[in-house]
C-alpha cells in the first residue's frame, strides 16, 4: 500500500529527492553531505491532549524536511535554508544565548539543547529544504527540528532512541524557541512509519504503530488559516486545556 496525501489548493509540491539537496550542498559548501529526512504529520485523534498526558494518534505524511550536513574546520556553524534562500553564520564557540525570532532559531535551538546535554558541537555546514507547508498545522517546525537533530547527532557520533530524540526536539521549542508545545509533533516525526498511524500515550511515551487500511485515503485540505504555536490562539487554548485537565483531579463528589 502507498498512501498519497494531497494538500488541496496549495499547488504543486516538489518531490523531495535527496540528490537535490546533496547537489545544493556541494555547490554551496564544496563538501559532500550526509542527508537526513523527517516528515510532517497530520493528526487523526487528539487535539491539545499531548501536554495534558492524554492519548493522540497522528500519522506521518509525505511532506518532509531534508537536512544535509558536513563538517567544517574553521569553527563556524553555517546554515543555509533553500526555502528562505538565506544563509546564517554562527561561531560554534560562542552560540547565541536566546532565540532571535528567525527561522535559524530551530536548528540553532538543536545545537543549544545538545550543548546543554554536555556535547561539544564542532563547526559544520547545514543545508535545509522542506515542502511541509509553513503555518498550516502540519508540523513544519517539528520536521525541521528532527531532521536537524538527526544530522547534528550523526555528525558528533551519538544516537538517541526515537522517543528520547523527540523529547530533545520538544525542548528546542519549549526552552529555546519559546513555543509551549506538547510532544506529539516531534514524536511522530521521529518515530512514524510509512502507511501507519501512531497511538501515543503521552503519560509515559509508550506507543503502538497502527496500520492504515489500504482502502482508506487521507486528504489534507488547506483551510487558508495560518497556524502558530508561539502566538495566536494556541497559548490560550493550552491554558484552557490545562485548566480543564486539573479540574477532575480537584473535584469532590
């Protein structure tokens, strides 16, 4: 079975071919990269329940972020985004202490979290490209975080289990970017499987993969409403959900 996801009214989406980002990286940095990919997601069951320790059932989709990485010898971290056609340079020995309200906050947040875990991050070149529509509620930021986390951990020779990697990526949003999101988006991006949904118990991060029957098709429709975890109505909804989550615990019959 091969489930195809269509993003209606968004127009043609480019196929993500690792050879494309490899060529882009070699042209810009004159170095052969290692390539990593992380998907976006659509949610089937569970809204605002991951941070309330509930159940969610997302599915990975065939929109994704690709990251190409290669080491540098000059002590610099150079990140290029093909989507924004912009390059940012940082000193590996003098990382920014806080987010700068810029797309580079997400990959640099990965570096900051790994540094806080005691890992020494050397200079590297990172090329990024993705076709997860931005602001559409399909977890473009989580795909970017997971792809970058896979790339940087590979560069420094470490490997985390999928659930641990997802938690680290959640911390990128919570502690560096400043978005108070739950674990669902990063978890499905790091642990999803083709043609499967994933049932996640957010109390302990135990999960089961659930095959999607071959006679079903999932269609993603563009509502034209932009989504932002860091702003908009999301923080309000989270406060309301957390208040509702606390209510049964204090109720007395």
